[in-house]
């Protein structure tokens, strides 16, 4: 008799991923309202910038907050209207966050290397999501799920960025500037690589599975 592999590791990873997205989203919303220290370079840039910083934090935060709903196969099966609503809200949030990200990219710490990384991330985020929406409207739902898996991977770059910075600067005590430039690239390139690998696994390609 063949035994199916235990489902709990997948469930645990999915829950941890959803929790991380929610935590970073709440941090983004809190950042919009908390008091900032003048010595914080990010806070100084927040104060001097125009619409792009709050728009990026709000758009990216909302997109992250909706990731657990978009990932839920249960929501997609039982409440398709909720899945569609959250999908449109997520697409609108990514439009706002992505356009604001493009505006912010040239101002990124680390100079041209990090600016290029964040600009490419914003362009891909907008383009991949737009194509995922187009496929859904066209009724090509299998392809839609694959493209939206990549969109979620790009959305989760905000999570990966903080994990890399925490590991490099906090745990390993490495200099901030090179770690930040590395994080600007790895935060989304690594996510896309993991997503591409996942979509080739039996869970990622299985019928009725949540591709993301």
C-alpha cells in the first residue's frame, strides 16, 4: 500500500509564510503613523518624500495582508466571490505600491545597484500581476494561478528583505551597505527561484492544489 506524504510540513510552512506576510503588513501600516527618530535615515527620507513613501507602504502592506486570502484554496473553492474581491483589491494595492516603488527606487540607499534592483522588482511586480489578472479575465485559470504565484513571490520580497537584513546586519554583524544591496537583489530573485521550483513539484502542479 502506498502512503501519501504527511501534509503537516506543508501546512506549517504555509502558516508561517502567511504569518510573516501579515506581520510585515502590520509593521508597514504602523510605520505610517508612529513617531520617527530624526537619526533614522529611513525616517528622514519618509519625511522629505512626497506621496511615494506612504503610498508604497500602504499598497505593499495591503497586498501582503491579502496574501493569506489569495493563497487559500478553501476560500477559492467555497467563497469564489471573496477570492475575486480580494484579488481585485490586491491588484489595486500592487498598482499603487508598484508605481510608488518605481518613484522611490532612484532614492534607495546603496546607490545605483540597489536602485536598479528595486526598479526591476517594481516593474516585474506590476507586469506579472497585470498578466495574472488578464489571464483570469480570459478564463485561463490554471495559467492565472501560476502567474499569481509569481506575483505573491514578488510581494513577499518585503518579507525576504527584512529576513536578509536581520540575518546579515543583526545576527552576523556585517556592514549595512553591502548587506542592503545584496538584500535588494536576493529578496526577489530568491523568491522567484523558490516559486519556480515549487511550481515544478507535485504539490505545485497537482490538480486542484494551491499553486502558490
